[in-house]
C-alpha cells in the first residue's frame, strides 16, 4: 500500500482484505480515493514495522478514519466479513439453566 510515509508491503490476514475492499466499494466514487488514502495512512500508522493487517486492525482503522455519523454503516460492512471463532459463537448463544433436559424434550415433543 502507499501511505504518506511511502510504500509498505503488508499482508492481510483472516478476512481483512475483503473488509478493506468492501469498504472502498461502498464509498461514493467521488470520495473513494480519499478513503483509500486515509485507510492506507491509518494502516501504516497502526501496523508500523509489523506487516500484517488483521480483522481487529480493520475495526480500529475504520474507527479512526470514519466520521461518527457514518461509523455504524462502516462497522456493518466489516461485520459482514468478520470471522466467527468458537468464543464469538458461544457468546451469542444463551442457554437457560432453568430448563431441564426432560422439560426440553417434552416441549420438543409437543
């Protein structure tokens, strides 16, 4: 990528590249280059000597460069590409402890 500090070779990990690309694709054509420049500068600043950009890095980058009024739309774009790990999935599932196995089976049979 090219930033204000020069050229940087980086590697995108997980789904960071589709996140990067999709953010650019959703921008109106007349600000796309500005957004790309801002993302590249934020990547260079955040990653420094580390040449890796992760999904989590993309959330930080978008948080830095996106105006508050558009932030949720940009976060929604990133969420479409977020890799779910087992920990993320378990957080989304709520298991009611007050339901016994027998009660669950009876409810399923009804």
